[in-house]
């Protein structure tokens, strides 16, 4: 039976959610769950939770390569540097006057989160190719676009798909807003991760965008959200939350008046990260006391269990995936990481050709992908100048700081993250 390797299994809540969904399929009841983390205590907690979830076969290892042996699917959830690095990503830019909300995808936080993740991805790719070369690597680690483009560049033989639930929840919530059943809706979404677009959205052949316009008109509060503001200006609804979406463009976070108008929660992910640590501590304490862990959310929906089920059973599904752009979106750069629909079956993940995005959407996505490309190039080429180029080209950073301030910020972030960065970039 299939072996599923969870890398970064110490991300306990996420591991629990994925295990619950995987084991909810009768056909997957006999899978082997192989757990890896570099933190022995967190690994022990993850193993206890796997057994509580009903996993029949659980193995653990502090050795990543050992944990990957025999795997047919590898799920990556690693956050390099953990909560401490996340705080650095907020605290240092804030000292320069740069606001961030999430800081894990683009912007100065996303750039350095990517740079400290790439050395880990090098090792993971080498281990997968050595001990389970036919496995599918399902990536959840952010920054998604940077990580997928990096892997496609340095390990093109890997079978990689990046998974994110933002499109699912966007359609789910929009459908509820206009009063139609989510499971009866047809849609097409494409773009880049955290900045994709709902290109078509229908119920029974009826375009639902006019119903969304009416809902926005009826509720002035909806207009005080970044993604609604973007929709009204660019004509298509973005697929990521307002908190995320505000960071990828130059117009919002630099202005206090816009922060207030759009109710943007500055430093939001720093709080979320601290809450995740607290949840882990509560879970660990409950298990040590022989008590049940805190309950999971009932409405969590992730794609990895669906991919795994389709690989085992051949059931055809369509989900959103992040993959290298090889002719999928014609007016975005070839080789860049894009988010498109894909069909799942026993043979794997099959991305769909979408064609050209509307010009204005492709323009925003290219701005996004410029930062991704320069960050990846910095690591692949070992050229610290490209770290500064990425920061200079980042829309929100460039809008808020002078060129000298950006240079100083890059130097401060490089010093703060130190040995977590690729060796060639530690003098950036």
C-alpha cells in the first residue's frame, strides 16, 4: 500500500487536518504514514496524533532520507526558521517604516522566506530523487510561487505540484454571498498563487458576476475590502484574501488612509504564527496529560488528500495546482510558477492549458513574477545583487521606501537571517 511521507510533520495542526482527510477515505485506511521533522518533541507529538487519527501504520524518523524511503507521495509543510524567523520578517521591515500584513509570499518578507527555504528544497529534492524518484512532491510551504519555480529550475525531473486552498474558499464564500450552492457552481480560475483570478463563474450557465455586483452595491461594507476594490478596478475577482492581496500592489499599505479605509490588519501573520505556537503547546500538553487534543475545524478543505485518493483509485477530479508554466498561460513568462486547473487521476496531476489572461490581469501577475524570478535567480546564480533587484522591483516595497532605504533594509534582513540563507547570499 502507498507510503505518504510528511516532511515538516511538526506543523502539528496542519498535519492533523491532512491526516484526518486522508484517513476519511476507506481506500486509504491501510496507507503507511511516514513522519519527519528535525524537532524530536514535535515529531513525537505528530506521531501520537497520527495514531489518534486512526493511522494503522505510522513510522517516524529524524532522518529525512530515511523517512522518504519507499514513499509514493511526499507532502512538504516545512517552515524554515519557524516563528522566530517570521517575527524577523515583520520586525526588521517595520523598523524601516514598511508595513506588511502576511509577509510570506511577496514583499521583503516573502523574498527572505524564499531565500531561507531554498537550501532546504535543494536537500529535499536530492533526497526524493535518490530514494523515491517516482513520488509526487506536494508542496504547501510558502512562498509557493518562488518555491515551485525554484524546484522546477534546479530539479526539473521532480514531479511537483504546489497546493493552496485559496481558490476553493474564494468560490465557496462568493457563492454563499450570492445565494447559490457551492457544489453547483462552475468556474475557471488562473494566474499565480495568491494572485489568481476568477475568469468565469456560473450557476446553471448563468454568469454570477452581476449578482456579485448587486451584493456589493447592497452592502457598502464590502467595498471596504482590498479584493473588492481590486475587482471593481480590474474587472475580475482575485482569489486570495484582502490581507494577502494588499501586499502585492503598490497602492494600499503605504497609505495610512487606505489601511483604515480597507481595514487592513498590519502584522496579521505575526499574530497568527504566535497562535499556532500556542495551539501546539496546548496539543502537546493535552497528549502528555492523556487528554484529547483541541478539536480541529470542521470546515478545513485541503487538496493533498484528494490528490492521494485519485492516485490510488483513479477517480478523476479537477483542482487548482501550482506548476511551471510550459504553455499553460500564454501571456505569462515560460517557466514561471503559475496556478491553473488540473485533472487528477491514477497517472498523476495534469495541468490545463488556459491561454491568455485578460491584459490587465497579466500585467499585475508579471509584476508579481518579476520579484519571484529575481529571488530565484539570486539563489540559483549565487548573485546577491539580485536580492536587491527583487526588493527594488517589489511593488509594495518600492512604493514605501527610497532606494537607499531598500538597500539598507536588504542588508539588515540578510544580517538578521544569517546562516539560514544560501551561503553565497549572506553578504547581500
